[in-house]
C-alpha cells in the first residue's frame, strides 16, 4: 500500500481528460507543491468523476473513480482547498456526505 499522510481536496473542477502531467501541474498551482505521501483530489464540474494524484516519495500515481449514479458531495467554490481526514475520504469516495463525518467515524449534523 502507498503511505498517505495527508489528503487534500481541490474545490475547482478539473477536466477529466487531464493526464498525470496536467494533474501534477494543477496540484503545484493550487497547493504550491506536490508533497511526498500526500494525496490530492479533484472532481469534474458535474462531480460524478474524481481523480486522485498521490506522490509516494519517488513518483506520482493518478487514479480515477466514476459514479454511475449520483454525485460526489463536493464543497462550494468559496474555498480553494480543504484538508480531509481518512474517515472523510472514505465517505467521499463512496459518495456519502463526508462533511458530516467527525472524529472516530461519528456522524454529526451540520
């Protein structure tokens, strides 16, 4: 498994045709740098597709996920980036309301 110490979510949409180099360029533009053992998440405008770029300390990995029904719960454009916990990331990739997941997997009301 790839070690991931921090998860970052980019609020602005990314064209899902983007490859590794384009996604890496977006990470550097949005987050300032691609740090080792950090994962960076992007969605398309409709929020039904997501790409995750991970820097493993040696190189980068780019993976994609698509929902056949529904949308990922993506934040509004009022912030450029957000940090996620592992529990929030797990809920996000399943299409669940990740903003309601608190410490220890406890779900709270917004």
